[in-house]
């Protein structure tokens, strides 16, 4: 079954789209949490620096998940 037929069957705004956004948010949250813990505890960085890196990596992870889901 081709992707176009799957999208037509699912329709816009369906549960399939909801799962995509949920996985994108989960991917971003896990990446942000990982980099925060790495920076804060393994590399002994300041709280502000750790939060900035977590925000940056979370945004990049969300962008990557978005691009992969629309491939």
C-alpha cells in the first residue's frame, strides 16, 4: 500500500496525525532531557547553560522528527 493511499484513508486531522505530533513531542522531550542531564551532571555545566543546550537540542530533535515524518 502506498503512502498516498494510507494518507487518503486516514484523512486530515485524524488519529494518525495526532500520533505524529505526539511522537515529535516525545522525541524532543527525550532529547532535551538527555542533553540537560549530560550537561548538568556529567559535564558540570551551570543551570543556565544546561537549560539553553536542552532547549536547543529539543528544538533540533523536533525539527528532525518533523522532517522524518513528512518524508
